[in-house]
C-alpha cells in the first residue's frame, strides 16, 4: 500500500541521516537508489501502461506526469515548459505523497533533499529509453516553498552519445 511505502521511505531517509553526516551524501545516496529503481521500474511501466513511443520531449514530460506519477504515486503533477529550446520542463506537485507524514526538515538538515529518490527514478527510467536528462528539485514544500517542483532537462538522446564516441 502507498501508506506503507511512505512510512518505509521515511524510515529509510531517517536511517541514511544517521549513517551520513552530510546532507549531500544522503542526497547522493537517495539519487543512486532512485536511479536503480527507475532502471528496473521502466519495464513494469511500459508493460502496464501500454504507451506508445513519445515523439517529443513535451510528450515525454506529459507521460511522466499524467501516467507514471498517477500510476505509482496516485498524483498528477502539472507540467510546464521552462525553456525556449523545448528541452526543459517542470513537474509541479501540489501534493507530494512521500511527505504525507513529514511536517518539516530539522534545522540541522536544511540542505537535505528528502525526496531526491524521485529524481533518480525519473533519470534512471529515462536513460533506459535512451533519453539522457538532468533531474533536480527546484522547489520543495519541506523547505518552505509554495509547491514542490522537479526540473527535468533533457540533454540529448543517449544513443547520440554512443555514435559520437565511435
């Protein structure tokens, strides 16, 4: 159930905070864990959603928000394009289910990116469909922002990198 996942995730983050002194190390660990999840989750997503290949970065961002987030977290973030080139998007979550039981971050953990796992999941899944991307938190309600915003910057198709190396 979602509640069990959210509680387990909170326990995981709490343990990482005990294991690592620096928030940056916790953030990196969460991103790596998320990446591993995303690499594996994409097969389940493609099988269960029966989506067709996206033709643009915009379609891909919409698919992440409208299908993937809804399927796995039960929320649908809004999507906005934040670049003239059409390769940067924001996913804006009015409600983030991963923080259902979290009021605020402790003062000594101000640079902790509590939900950084999501960035890794998105990045890992995109890489498995040959899309390289930078995924970062731009705003976070746990840090006093009005919304939670995840930025996705598509770099180039992963296969383009392979051709350039040859």
